[in-house]
């Protein structure tokens, strides 16, 4: 492999029902900065069916070149045809860097593509930069449960691939005077590539909550133990007409939706009352809730850092404390 053959930054644009996902625009913002440091071009690739109209929007957000692969088999996301198409685009374009959003789709497609093109992939990055000396991409991500930040490089293979967490990078201001090239690429797809047939898509009935507006938040941490153990938190939240939120550990475990995450990479909240249940009090969590009016922490470890920001602390097992609390509240209402 001749590394010098690989140039520029390519961002995989995730679209769902023809809607560009925010993380892709954020990656164009970061990609532009990296491309400028390298003195090279920023390109975007969008896969789907009837998606050519999206190209201009990508140019307005910084892409200098947009590659579209428009084919019937790409109508719904399924991993085989999407992997084949993206692999073909990368083999043709030879970018030095490929950025993909660390969404469920991005996490599905990026490792498959990296394996097919025999390169490395750093997943879930929170920061990206160029090493001035070597021009390698420095990909930084939390490691060992978020206790250290590891910077990873891929010096011997190209492209350097990375998935990036949504909400971390900044998108550029939309500029309608930007211009760029749009290329329709034939990835050699055919009906046989579709090894899975989507019969029906059932969308989750999603009650949109805005935890930033809640007056009371009952927030869950890893100490809750499982999704099933979340029920006492809902009971308490119901009793206090509040909402349930959580630490990133809870969102990563899929016990709650991402829009309920409190903290540096979640939401910053300032309710009248914040319950921290089984949350240790990592700096990234505290950054999102320390301005709450009254903080009550429940943790079985008396030395947990959450007690340093709490107005009231209860040392105990959250599964025992919460039902008692709800029961007392109910009694006091009678
Ligand atoms: P843990 O740290 O595992 O703590 C669990 C706690 O539960 C412990 O204190 C334990 O004593 C207690 N416990 C266990 N069992 C029980 C029980 N039965 N009863 C009572 N207590 C119990 N985190 C966020 O929350 N929000 C963010 O936005 C965020 N952004 C991040 C961004 C970056 C760049 C990085 C590196 C990290 C980020 N994190 C974020 C992660 C953060 O560092 C912590 O890893 C995370 O907050 C830990 O979640 P936790 O407190 O729920 O879990």
C-alpha cells in the first residue's frame, strides 16, 4: 500500500428517510478543519434511493465534493448493500481519512467496511486532530471506563477510519454561497446484494421529552443494575410529576433513550430537585447537573464523589431506599 496515494477527508453521510442526520453535519465541520490542516479536500458520500437532492445541503455545510450512490437496494438501511457501496466508494476515492457517526447505523457499517479494506477503525472518538509532524490522524477516545483518554493512530494503513460520537463536534454555519462538485457513483449494486428483505418498518411511538424543562428529575446511574430495576425511579418521578433521566452508563446500557442523558455529552439540566440514584458523580456527569436547586444523592458508597455536590445524601441501596421514599410521599399526600 502506498500511503501517499490516499488523500483528503471523506465523511459518510447518514440519511434516514431522506433526512441528513445531525452527526453527519457535525463531522463535515470537523472534517473541514482536518482537511484544511492537511491542505486537502473534504468530500461527503451519501447512499440511498432518491437522495441526490441532499448533495447541495452537504456543500452548504462544507463538503467540496459530494459522491452519491443512488440505488433501489439502498432504499432502507441494510448492512450488506450499504457496506458494498461504501467500500466501493472508498476504493475508488482513496481518502486518507474516513469519518462515520457513531450511531447504530455507523457502528454497524464502519467495522464491516474497515475489515473489507484491511484498515483499522477507532470507534467512538470524542476528539480528532492531525499530527503536524507525521500528518497522521490522532483519534482520541475514552478508555478503561472513561478513566483515561487514549489517543490512537493508524500509521501503516489507509484510510484512517473513525466513528465519532454525536453531539461532540461542531457543524459549520450553513453557507448557501458554497459551491462544490457532485458525482453520481456506480457502486455495481444489484438486486442480489439485498440478502435481507425489509417487510415493514414499525416506528417506535416516541414520546419526546425535554428533560431540561422538568422541575423534578429522578436520575439513574449504573448502580440501578438493570433496565427492570428502573421501575422504582418511574414510580418516584410519577409521584413528584417529574421525569426520569440518567448518566451515560445508563444510556450506553440502553436502559434509557439518549435524549434523557445528563452531562457533558448529554443535556445540562437545572431542575428544582435532582435525585442522583446510583450515580458515582464523575466530572462529566456533574457538569450537567450541579446547578440544580436541590440535589439528593442515593449511593451505597459513602465516599462516592456525588456526595460532594449533593445537598442531601442517603447512604444505602437504591432499590430499598426509593420504594420507601415513594411510599412516604404517598402517605404524606393522604
Ligand atoms: P458508575 O461510575 O459505575 O457509578 C455507579 C455508582 O452506583 C457507584 O458510585 C456505586 O457505588 C453506586 N451503586 C452501585 N450499586 C448501588 C446500589 N444498589 N445502590 C446505590 N448505589 C449503588 N457521563 C455522564 O453521566 N454524562 C455525560 O454526558 C458524560 N459524558 C462523558 C464524556 C466524556 C468525554 C467522557 C470521557 C465520559 C463521559 N461520561 C459521561 C462518563 C463518566 O465519566 C462516567 O463514566 C459516568 O458518568 C458513570 O456513570 P455512573 O455514575 O452511572 O456509573
